[in-house]
C-alpha cells in the first residue's frame, strides 16, 4: 500500500467530487492521506474530511506565501484533535519575492519569523514538521538547525534535489518525492534520488498540483502516487512492492499516529 503524505484534499478543486477521488485512491491501494495546513481558511474543511474518513489526517500550519495570516491562537484550537499529526506546511519560498528591495526584505523577514514560530510550535506539541522549501535552501537549513527542528523531525515536502539538504536526514528529516520525479526536466532529482537514504523516503502528490507523467495538465489526485512509486522503483532498481513497503513504513515512523490504524 501507499501513503500520500501531502495532498490538499481541502482544496476548492475537490469540492464537487472528493468522494470519487478517494474511491479511486482506494482502488489504487492508497491507504492513507495527510492534508497539510497551508491556508488557515481551509482548515475547517480539512477537519471535516478527516472526521468523515478514518484514513485521512491533517496538520496545522501556514504556507510561507500566507505568512501574514499566521494566527497561532487559531491553529491551537485544532492542535489537540486526534487527527492532527503534524505542523506545517511551513518554511521559506523565495520564488515570487517582490522586485522592490525594501518589500523583498520585509517579506523574507516575515517568512523567517513565521517559520521559526511553527518550528517552536511543533516542538511544544511534539509533532513533526512538514517543510516547504523553494529557492531558499541555505536559509531554511540554517533555521532548521539553529532552532533544533531535529527534536521533532519532519519531511522536506516536494524535495527540491538540493544536495546541501541531504544531511538533514541525520536530523530526523525525511524527503517527500512526488510527481516532479516523472518530469522530463527532473534530471537533478533523478541524479540525487539514489543518495537519499531509503529509510528516509516518502511518497506524496501535492495534489491538485504537480501532476505526474502521463497525466500532466490534468488535476492531480492521490491515485497518481502509483506513478511516483513506479518511477522510484525503476530508478533505484528496487521492486515496486518493496518501495511501497519502505515508504509506508517510513510514513508510520514519522507520523506515529498512523501506526495505530494501518
């Protein structure tokens, strides 16, 4: 079986057919789903999905693009829910920074501040982190190390293939591999994949985004984790069943609540 460790089932694009999406995932042997906390306004919907489906879990957090909306008091209302298993997705994303240098400096400072807040929150709650890093590897790694994020560990969601982040495996961090691995321009990730310890590999979709080949252009969904698992299997020359077993075991090691039901 496969666990989709990062899927935005609370996204508006699933409102009309989420049950059909979940049924297709079940048919594809996807055993569980984790909805990351990205936009606080979707958090209630994520909770409702988790309460209706025993194999869906969620995290509390704010994406770096929404750092200005960070409200810890609001997030804490959901922290004790039995289905809340992580903090994030939090982190740094410098891909779309303002052109104005003053504005850029302010945005970066806010992202860093909120990232640190969520690391400290995870440590207080004793929950792992779901970390988003884009064009910000050095700053992200420095913050994770300086603020002791290894105490709770976590996953580098949609791992960007930056080799300097590989050493975070020693700090109890896992590496989320999704549809990007199947893209024709994923040469760097293809090269780096064998260097990731197998006991630190996780599978994700980031659905509805980053749809894998051969479905690029369509809305992504959890059933497509099978294409990611197959690509990992081919590249590492490891049987598909073993990849599924390894990544499922890893997910249960990081997200401990999954052990109780899977």
